[in-house]
C-alpha cells in the first residue's frame, strides 16, 4: 500500500473517531436529535461539516472566556506600559541593527543559531506586530464583545438559513447550548442574539455568498 493511501486511511479513521466522540457528547446532553435534524435539511453538508461549524462556535467561546479570565486583561494601565516598553525595545533594536557593530552581532548570532540574518532583522517588526495584536485582542474583547464567537455563531446560523430558507432556532440553540457549556440556551436567546449582532450576521452572509460557486 502506498504511503499516501495509508495516510488517507489514517485521516479518515481519525475523523471518524472524532465525529463519533462528538455525537456521543451531544447524546449525553440530549441534543443529538437536533444535530441529526439539521444534517437532514442541510443539503450538501455532511455530519463532519456541521460538526466543524459547531466546534468553531465552541472554540470562539472558549477563546474569549480564556481572555476574560486573565486577571491582567482589563488592566489598561499595565497593558499600555507593556506596549510602550515593547515598542521602545523594537525601535532600539532597529537603530542598533543599522550600526556597524549591530550588523556584526547579527551575523555572529545567525552563524551560531544556523539561521539567516534576516530572521534577526525582522525581530523589531515582529515585536511591533505583537503589540498591535495584543491591543486588538484587548479591544475586541472589552465591554463583553466576543467577535470570534459572534462570527462563528453567525456563520452556523446563516448556513442553516441559506440552505433551508428559514431559521431553525430550536435545533441551532440546542447545539449552541452544548458549545458554550450552558445550563440553558433557548431559541429565544438565539433570536435575541441575532437581533443584537446584525453586523456579524451581515459578515456571515457575505462570507457564505463568496463561497458559493
């Protein structure tokens, strides 16, 4: 058997186990029937495809929950101090790399680490990017904003609407309840969320239209 054939079989087996574990978890939470009902009405969407959309909702929710539990996340003064110091280091490195001694240091370090000098010369840019990403994450998650979760939930919700022409709030809300590990999340909760997050809904619709052949 060729190596690529074995790899394909291994991937299929792994995907099958993941899907079965996912369905077993849904069954424990009494929402497997909701999942299977959606699979039936979502033409062209496999069980695995729907599973990935639901898992994306969980991933987004867990991402924002982890950020929210960070005790220093909302400490704006501490964050600003960190950003200022990191940017200062980036600027200092950039200036140092422009000097003769700085260039020699880069060449020596690259030789010791067996990497290209460009990797060291990119450090200031990477530090500046790190600051921007950290500030973006902080801003995107303040005031109860959860952009990744909202976008993933909107994509799931609008995928159902696009395929069926109607919202299946009972079924989708049951899967959302599982995804966010909530004691309850009703069809009304989903409808309220949709009304309050029209921008996420619009983004999902545009994304889905762009993916259509």
